[in-house]
C-alpha cells in the first residue's frame, strides 16, 4: 500500500483516533487526581566506619575500609530482617505498622565502593515516612553491637520530620501525556486492523485494481431525502393524467 493509502485510512477514521486518545488521557488524569493514594519517601544515611587502634589512637587503613564495604552487604539484609523490624514495631508503637509492612516499605541502597548506606521508607504521609526511617536507623544502630559483636555503625543524617516533600507517584502531567500517546498508538493500530479486516470495496479504483478491468458504470449513493422526493412525485400523479393516443382501425 502506498503512503497516500495509509493517510487515507487514517483520514477516514480520524474521529475514532481522537476519541480514543482523549479518553485515555482524561481517564489517566482522573485516576491520578481522584483515585490514586499519594505515596511519600523519606531517607536517612548510615555510615559503616570501623577503625583499628594503634598505640591508643584510632587508625584507618585500606584493608579496614574494604572490610567495612564487605560488611555492608550483610547489613543491608539485617536491616530488613524481622529481628530489626519487630524491634522497631514494638519500640515505636505510635508508628502503627506491622513487621511485614515495615519490610515491604523499606529499601536499602549503597553506592559502589562506598561505606554509606541509604535507608528509604515509603508512607502515605511524609511525616510518617520520616519518623519510620529514623526509627529504623536508631534501632539498627543499637542492635548491631548485639548481633555482630562490633560497633561500627553511625547515623550520618536523619530525615527531616518537618520537611515538605511531594508525592513520588503523583506526576499527573507526565501520566496524561504518556496515556495520550499510548491511546494514540492504540487507536492507529485499531484503525489499520479494522481496515485490514474490511474486505468491501470503497472506491472504483479498488475494484479496477482487484479485477483488472475498467468500471463501466457507478450507482451513486442515494439519500433519504431523494427517496422521499421520488415517492411524493409518484403519489401526486392521478389516473388519467397521462396522454393517450387512439388508433382508428
């Protein structure tokens, strides 16, 4: 099919394409504004910094740094363990969260070759998320000496409880734009599918191309007004109105 043929197909169903794209965009906007629960994130930073004592002075060497970095992988699992999360839930009952909820809402990340761990917690309000992540950091710092028999974790920074953060899932404008584009693509695909499944002829050129013979005549499409007009003309004629010619035999 030529490029003009594709444009012709889209031109015939342009209203369907526009309608589907608008429905997708408006639907996504309504859902994002009225039916989406806002989710906030708060973060705190911990540093793993074990030192060795040489002649009564704290010293840091390369091998100790590498040991701290390797410990971080274990610490990431310990933070999300039930041993830590149960302690958080019982120590801070005002958070009103269960151990399972704490584990599902918490993530721990670290940059490559870094001694800093970033704990992130999601919540329905920023204040709740900030209080929760600070509680996890404090409980983890206090429990590590008991679990690992080593005190090498310090809180680098806590989440600001009075901070004003935006929801991470309320990007309404971006959601509408993406939905409009997706609806547009879907509508175009649907139009081409409908045209592919339609095996009727719409133009004389299509018949000529299919049969290989020229079209001799075309019956034009009649409107309802044309049919009504012809009926009125017939009904107005009376018997005897016509002219007759008699032939004498």
